[in-house]
């Protein structure tokens, strides 16, 4: 799914109006109806009173239309019209006339007025002040203070229409958090907005939900974008169903390299995940102290050991002709001999597909010049701290994205930056944000599982891009399925592996 710019969203709205023989007001009412359906379903007859804050633009028109629908349903709605902008849309004027005629209580808040107490008017507030239409920061001290006042009231439910008011959907130099409504739920139209994927905005956006308002897909299909949302539809198109007359040779041979004394669990998790994702054959290369551990816990793999007992000192570069993909770095440590072994390996390996994780990335951070030795389309899978070691810190999430794109393009590699919405950066400057996963996956070993999954997919013949997209989606979906039975708090990395099979079942449907 494409993530559109502000102008592209406006163009898509207009295309819908021009080619569906509907007016902007009818499109507004369609959007309001989708919000109404979500709210009625969410509250399940428990909602009795609502406060609605309406600006005077199109978002305010959405809000007024929604207010009428809620009132017709028997919910008591108190509307506050905010005189916060001189721009008044025709949609707002049209719907306001309906509201007055219908008899819903309409109050006004002007610059300098005492703030309303909202006493007994409801514990749910609907924010329909600006939406995506805001093009400059709120500078009026009265309205800045009013937004702060709303946030301090700590309503149980704050539902924003399209985006929380005060939030820009495109980068601004100064991100003024105190001038944004803090939402518990955001009901956004048709496509996700880029800030929804940023940790910086988590407390303002809350949980967000996509509402389909019936855009014409043929128009957005031809739009050129660089940012995408990984959804089930896109993953289903990547997934390759197995043919009947196949054998293990059809699904690749992978090699995982890593582990040190006390950290062999990383290799166990990666190897198990690699097998569960469907690789045909898997070898592992570990220090000799890991031989019995691996052989006992994972009898399906071929175990090769390093001459050293407690750490890796040499990485094989010979006899790799049958190996399709190498995953390296899980629990490997940063012993000087290990670091030198990785450096030597990278300088000699020119062809084998690589997935590099954990201390493999940390070793690269100490020797950034080694990035130039990576084969094209190598995949790095850092978390935020590992990436900051590699390329320094960032001021905000926009700059973070610029940095991962810069590295991907410069070295022709993929970066899988792990997080709540894991983001994949491609060599051609595209960004893909994952839709699956939950906070319960913030547990030791979760990243090792992801590396095993991506290595296994790459070995099976998926392209590097497909392996990243399908890998992060299955990884997150497996965590989601695990959380449904075990709760987020109790998930461990091994649980994610256990649900890979069920994730495949979901993808096939």
C-alpha cells in the first residue's frame, strides 16, 4: 500500500469526485459514515454523550456530519465550533446549516473566551479541528494553551478524524509537540500517514485505524511514491506456493555463522527460525563449545565448528559452492580475532548473499570502511542502537529515515531497521513500513529469529527485497498470533518461531 504525500491525497480526493459523479460534500458524508460505523462498533452501545471540537475547514465538516449521525443514533452530542482559522470551507458551511436545522447543541469558542468545563458532557471527545489541512504551526498563545488544556483533561477517549489536530503529515523543521492534540484513537482515511510510523508521535496518534472511503484504485496505482505500508495484500502477491514435485534442493542451502560461549542461544533461535520458514538445508558454523548444544537441540542442521572453543576465529571461505545465503553475526561477540575473521571474510566473499545482524553490525560500526566490501543487496538487520553506532544519532524520525536511505543507496544494500513498525530501506531509496508485530516482541532473541527467517527466505529463492518484506511481515504476524494466546507480556523469542506455520496459513487465505 502506498503512503501518499499531502498533495497526492488531495489529488486522489479530487479524482474520486470528478470520476464518480459525487460532490465533495457527498465524499465528506461518506467519510463521516465510516467514522460513525467504527465508533458505534467500538463502543457497542456504551457511548451516551460525546463532545465534538470542530474547526471550520473540511475536517470540521467531517466532524459536523458525524455529529448528526451520532445524534440520530440517540447519542447526546455537544459541538464546539472553534474560531481558530479564517478559512471556512463550503463543506463546513453546508453541514453547519444542517446541524442548526436538526437542533443539535452548538457552542462557540473564540479567542480569549474562558475554556469550557466540559462537565457532564461526555468522557469521549472527537477532534475534528484541522485534519491534514494544517499548513503552518499554531502560533496563537490562546489556542496553544487550549490544546494543552484538552490534553491535560485526560479524557478516557480522544478520537481524532484523519490525523490529530496540530500534526503535520509532512516534515516541518520545528516539531512542536505541545501544539498537537493527544489522541487515544485516530481514524484515518484510505491510506496511512507517514508520521504514524514514528516513535516520536506515539503519544499523540494512539492506535490508528484505516477507513476505506472508496478511492479509485486506478488513480493511486499510477502515483509515484517512495514510501509504502506492508499489508496482507502485498505479502500475498509475494508468497510462492510450493509445487508438488519438489525436493529439499529446490528450497536452498543456508549457512548461519555466529555464537560464542554463553551466547549459543542466539544461534539456536536463528537456526530454528530458518528451518521453520522452509529452507531446504541448513548448516551452522559455531565455536566448538556450541557443537553439542546445536546437535542436541536442532538435529536437522549440519554443524561445523571453529578451531577455537569459546569464540569464532576463522570464517570459512572455501567449499561454499552449495551455499545460497549466509547469515552472520548472531551472538558472535567482538573478540579481536572474531572481528579480524569477519573483515577477512568480507574482503574475500564477493558473490554469496549476506544477512548481517547483531555484533556483525557492531563490528562494521568499528570499521565503517568494510561496508564497501559488502556484496550488492546485502541485508543488514540492526535495531535502533546498532544503527546509531553505525551511523550516528539523529534529531528526529525524519532525519533517521534520511540516514538509512542514504546508506542503502550509497552501498546498494538493504537495511531492516527493527522497531514497532520495522522499516526496510532499499538501494533505490524506497521505504517499507511493516504492519505486523506488537510490544511483546521486545524480548531477547526476537532479532535472531528475524535473521533466521530472512536468511531462510533468501535461500529459497526469494529476492532480497521480497525476503525482507515477507520476513518482517511473518515475524510480526507470528508475534501477533503468539500474543493472542500468551499475552504480550509473556512472549519469548521461541514463541515467535512456534507460530511461523500459522502465519503461513494466514498469508495463504
